[in-house]
């Protein structure tokens, strides 16, 4: 179920604030994220880069790992904010991690520097995630 407008706007503000903590000295591309759970809790994240480049972690995964490590298990919305003028798109690795803890109806909200946003679902972005069905 899609977030209500007021709630969405609060989460967008939170994601934009989380972008302030981004550690992005190599790319200069700052990202903030919020993972919102079925229990109504919000976990923020930012991208954290590394001198070895490959160890860089995206904001989305930082937010998801914070949520899961606090005993949450279902994410219902993921907000991603950048200061860039282009709309952000979550990378394939983050989408696969989202699929582990969310249904295909996960609401993914992307926010660009001017504050305009788009609402997508995980199914739009990753229609065939790898899943081990039991
Ligand atoms: N990045 C994210 O945090 N999320 C995305 O959806 C795409 C990319 C980060 C990783 C790296 O720190 C910087 O953006 C440039 O790729």
C-alpha cells in the first residue's frame, strides 16, 4: 500500500537530511536514504565510500542493514535522495538486497536535488529478483 502524502513528505525530508552525513570524497555524489518498515519505523542511511573504491556501500543498503540489524524484517518503502539534478536510480545490487526484505510492491521513492520525486515499485525496477523459494 502506497504511503500517504504527509508521511511520504516526512520520509523525503528525513532522506534529504540523511544525505548530509554522506561520506563521498571520491565521487562527490551524495546520497541519503530511508528504509521504512511494516512496524512504522524509519531507518536512515547515507553512502559511505572507501579509498579502495570497491568497498563503497550505497545509502540504500546502509539504511536496510540498520533496519534489519534492529530486528525489523519487512521494508515497505525505500526513499532515496540526491542533491544532483538527475533523478537517482537504485543500483542492481541494492535492488536485490531490497528483494530479500520486501515484496514486489515495495514503494521506491526517488528524490532529486530540486525536491521533485517519483514513486516506483520494486517490481518496476527489478521484475525478476533472484529468490530461493522454500
Ligand atoms: N550510490 C548510492 O548510494 N546509491 C545509489 O543508488 C547509487 C550510487 C553511491 C555509491 C557511491 O558512493 C556514489 O553513489 C557514486 O556511485
